[in-house]
C-alpha cells in the first residue's frame, strides 16, 4: 500500500538488553506532542467553517462525559480508532476472595480497531539516526507515604530518580518540574529544590487538586560539563495520581 505520511523516529539504546551491543528501539519524534479537545475542535472549524468552535467543544465535552460514565459502569467504548474496555488487575486467591484495593487495581485496556490498523498501513518510517542519549525518569516515590505506584501527596516531598534529571541552569526561566493536568495546564514546582542531582531530585509537589497528571521535567542538563542549547523535556511514562480526600 502506498505511503501517505511518515513517522520520523530516533533510535535509542535498548535499556532492557544492556549486554547486547547495537540494540536499539525506535522513538517517534513527535510522540511527546498531544492534541486536546480544543485543538480537535479548532481543526474541525478550520475544515468546516460553518461550525462554531463553542459548538464543537460542547459536543466533545458531552462525548467525554458519556464515555467516562460508560467506562465507570463497566461498559466498553469503541469508536473508529480505539476500543477501550474496563479491566481489573491483580491476583485473586480463591473464588471467594474479595476485592482488595491494595492488591487489585482498576484500569482500562485500549486496542486498535480494524479501521485504524488498515490506516496504519499507509504510514511509512523515516529513521533520523541515533538520538543523543537523553534523560529519563525511572521512578517517583511519595516520601510521605513511601508509595511508588504513582500516587503522591499534594504539598509534600517526592523523590524522582532516573538519569539526567538535574535542573540546570536552576534559575533559568522555563526550566523546572511540572505536573500537567488532563486539560494541558502546567502546575510548576515553586519551592526550592531540596536535592538537584543528575540521577535524583527531591522536590515539594504543588498543592494539586485530585486527578491524574503527567510529570514533566524541562532542563538543559547533559553532563557535568555540557548544557544543551535547547531545553529538553523528560516525561514520566506513568501517570501521577492525586487521590480525592
């Protein structure tokens, strides 16, 4: 099938096979870019000028609420791109074993539809080469509770471990640690960083409202002698959760 578009990918060392040389995995260069409902609405308006942005936003917001309610009721939801189904993970010892929130977790699974699988056949790959070794976040620990499952306590210290996570220069505008909410709003860490090391940060989390967040670090640190010219964003692959009180 003819290729209609291309994903540009960087190759990065596969950290799961440390004993194998020249083993790489691909990273889509634009994977860190996210569009939200407002972006989708704006694109619809641009293509269909007779529709108002407010109207489209109202419809998308209503759809989100219906999808959310369906999932909360244990019903799978499918559109032309994805099928999202509710899931309970964890081990059950015996048929009479009750649900234990310490062992069992609620979540969802997303799978591709036939339409999207077919559409992916039109995507080609352009390899940009080996990506400069970038930083990563390995684990986030809530110091107040000791939890490492992504839940944190607002306005309390957290420990972030990984590689090249140091904020440098520490006083430069635009750099720092941010919690990005579902609407794309960034909530920066404003307290002075307690520990600012290449492999470890200890910072005070903002007074966040209950919800799910993406942890993002923006820094120019590369190594003890080098700062990259442009800030780089390091995003934690797991969601950060602030539970309702």
